[in-house]
C-alpha cells in the first residue's frame, strides 16, 4: 500500500514530462514550419483579408437574389476593371513622375549634403561630413558598362514585375475561391468541433470577419481621403511630383504609426532640394492632415473597430515588417486583432463584454454611456425634423432625459452595492 503512491507519482511525473516535451517540440516545429513557409502563409493572409473586404458586397448582391458564384465573379470583374482603368488613366503620369524622381535622387542627395555643409550649425555640419559623398560621374568613358547596367536593371525590373503579377494572380485566385466556398468550408470545419463549442466558434469567426472588414474598409477610406487631401495641398504648394507623393502618402497611410511620417519625410526631402521655402508648407500640411485624421477622421471612420493594444500593434508591426517588409506592416494590425480575438476566446475564455470590462469598460459604465448616447441621438433626430410643435418636440426629449437621469441615479447605487458585497 505504501509503495504504490510513489510509483503513481513517478508514473504521473513521467507522463507529464513526456507530454510537456511533445508540446514544446510541436510548438518549435510549428514556428519552424511557419517561418519555412512564410510566403505561403502571407499569401493566405492577404487572400483572407481580400475575401473579408469583399464579403459585404457579395452578401448584398446575394440578398438581391443573385447567385453567389455570379455575385463573386461580378465583384472581381469590377475590381479588375477599376484596376485597369486606374493603370490606364493614372499609370503613365505616375510612372513618369516616379521614374523622374528616382533618376534625380542622387542630385537631391548631393544638393542636400552641400546645403548641410554650408550650414553654420555645427550638428548639421557634422551630419553632412558623416554622410558619404557620391562618386563623380564618369562621363562617356564607361558607356558600354552603363548600357550593360541598364539592360541588367531592365531585366531585374521585368523579373520583379512578373513576380508581382504572379503573386497578385495567386492572391486573387485564393480570395475568389474563398469567397465562393466560405460558407461550405465553415460548415465543414464546424463538423469537427464539439456541439457545445460550435456557437462560440461561430461567434469568433463572425467577430474576426466583422473586425477585419471594418478595419480594412476604414483604412482604405482613410488612405483615399489622405491621398486626395495631400494631392490638393501639394498642387497648391507647387511641389514637384505631387501625384507620386500623394499616392505614396495614401499608400503609407495603411502602415500604422510610421507610415505617415515616412511619406512626409520623402515630401520634405523633395521640398528642401527644390525650394526650401516650400518645406515649411510641407510640414504644415503634414501636421494639419494628421490632426484632422486623428481627431476627426479616425474616430468617425475607424472608431473602435479593432481595439488592439498599442504595444501589441507595435510588436506586430516590427515582427511582420522585418519578415515581409511593407506588405507585412500592412497586415500587422488586422493579424494582431485576429490573434487577440482567438486568445481571448480560447485561452481566457472571455466574450467581448467581459473583455471590455477587464479594460475598465464594465457593464454599468457601458449602460451609462449608451444612455447618454441615446439622449444625444434623440436630440439630433429632433433637430432635423421640421414642422413639429413645441410640445411634440419637447415630450420625447424630456422622456429620454428622464430615463438617462434614472439610469445615472441607479448606477452609483448599484456600484455601491457591489462594493459592499465585495
């Protein structure tokens, strides 16, 4: 009797060691495979995000009694037509400006370095001396070598363009079939989930699609608005390459935290080398657009659709940016949101309301917030309606205000009761 307990403990400890070892090996193998096939995983992520962005339009067309296959095909044909029109209308001008700007980068660098050397500021002078000078032009001595270099550059550019085309076609094909078969695939996946967990898993899938879809729609709209505002401002300033710089600003708007700074830095470099007086207006433009974006556009367009912790956002941005460059930075925030939703649901076993309560937004605070929001919405709706008598205007407003006051009176008492009970 006395010798069986140590044997059971030893046996249990051995099983735990074996299981722990297997878990560690599985995690390490999973990370290795993820890194080894990171390009495939990245393409799947991009295809999933494209699928999520298109799903609302597809569902709207299906709701109008259009077959799902026809709705998906119609949306993708419209996307391809829009892309072709954009390339035909804006592409040549954008390509000319981008090519001209790339050819003049050495000249801009040389001019900027010369201005820093001529500056009376000691710090700027030291920066200019640290920056290496460009090698002098060799003229016509190496004409053949330059021609070979141009041919090699053309071949490299063609290879890059072909790779981008193939990757884009792969992403479109994956997203197309994802849109076409997502309902069937979801039902097939749920068959392998225990019955008691299917409702939660379906809720997680819906939340992921809603969160990522809202984020993508908001970011695309922000990119368009910021790009348009930047284009108008740069045209008024008279900045060279206004179209290319505005396109860059709209694209970098999709990169969180550092994107707007990088696009403004490129525009500032162009302004400094072209006309230093325009640099001040470039800085003013960047500050004004960022202020309008942060205080007006983001709360209204994006709002709290993602709700990812800023530290998690920064870590995801650094990790995916180091692995995939700018494309990785573009998908960092929605991927971090997906991971946060999955961890919250599977590891912490919390729903959205419990998660909000952990962040300080408890249910009583949410109730008070929603009551105040209801009062605001009613007042706004009544202001829009004309022709109402004073009594008809005041009665619903007074009723809603009384309801909000009642909630404000009940919530503190409820909070005191919870504190006393605890």
